[in-house]
C-alpha cells in the first residue's frame, strides 16, 4: 500500500531494533484490512528515550511498541499507565492520549501466556518457574505466570533485582542448571542468544529433557540455538515469535480499535523467518 500524506504511522523503539519482525507482521495486518497505516522501526539510543518520545508524540505517531532496553525507561515519559504496568514496572505498548502525552500498557504478559498455551500448554498452579533475567520482559513473564499460581525463581547477575521478582538464583552455570532441574518451565528473558548462532554458556541445557517446557522471549528468524538444543533433548519449546505475535495483536487493537487478522500476522512472521534463514 502506498504511503500518502494521510497515512497513519506506528512503530517500535529499541536499541538495537533492526532485527525486529514487528514491521512485517503489522504491515501485513494493515494491508489485509485495507487500513492506510504503516509500521516502522525507530532505533533510539538509551540516552535519548525521553527526547524521542516527546518528538514522536509531537509528530503524530499513532502508537508505539517498546523493546529492549527501553521497557522500563519509557515510564518516566508517560502521562499514565495501565494497572498491569503499575504492577510490572515495564511497558511494551504506548498509546497516544488526547492531551498530547503517552499512555503505557503491557501486552507482553497476556502475549506470553497465549503463546505458551498454544505451543506447550501446562498447568502453572504450583509449578516452579525459572526466569533468566530481571528486565522488562522478565517482569512481564513473572506477572503472567504468577497470575496462574506459579512459584518463581529468578537468575540475574544483580541479585537485588532478582529478589524483587522471586526467589533469587546465582547467575552461574552450575546454580542455573541446579535450579532448572527442579522447574517445569524455564524462560530466557535476557538477550542471550539474540545476536549469534551459538548456545550461550550461561543458559541451562544439560538438565533439560521431556519433563521441561523451555521458552525464549528473544527470537531469531532461524530460531535460537538454545531452543534447538533443548528440543533435541526432548523439552517442549516455546519460540519467541509466539509471544511477539500475540503481544502485537493486543497492541493492534489498542491502536486501531479493530480486531487484528492474527493468522495473516502469523503467516507474515513465518514467511519472514523462512526468507531470512534462506539468505543468512
């Protein structure tokens, strides 16, 4: 669809952000519904978050997604927050307010649960969950699984941040392996595995097997090496693209007021994954 003077613009801010598949997914949805909207990626240096949000709102941007590492930093520049954001302390979706400010919401939490229910459903009540990392994505996942009665362990290099989300685990390979062995669900909420094809040494692997569900909130077009290795050992795996799809669908509703064509978005993501893997 051609961009015109009346085209509404939404996008995503992050650092880096060039790898994001959100533009592919949302632009396919806009095209399917015949909406004169477009979605673009905005690389925003961490030192410029507040300036960028002020400028993008002034320019009439119709909505934003937020990715690593800005999910907590954006809150200082938002005029209001949802109840979920107030608890989680991080946002991934911004909606423009009529008074010129931003309203912050978090669709990562419901997006994670929908992805989990689709790919590897399990009862979380009383289940131990190991979360790796303590940033914005980790906060959303902790909120999500706790809402279903899970017991949370958190491995993070800063113990104080881990303790704010659940029972802290030292971020050493031995400690993480020991903790993962006792958990039914292990979720990588760090950026480990995002930028290369190797298995990060800090992530658990040796203990994983058929009794585990393993999830990655980061994604690569060809899949992360960690998930591939866990799957080869019998673990059920939840790819980061599932969470991307469902958090994006929830944001789409907030921006446009219309129900998103989820299967169109899923197909666009699958095509982007295939195409990127073929050319890499």
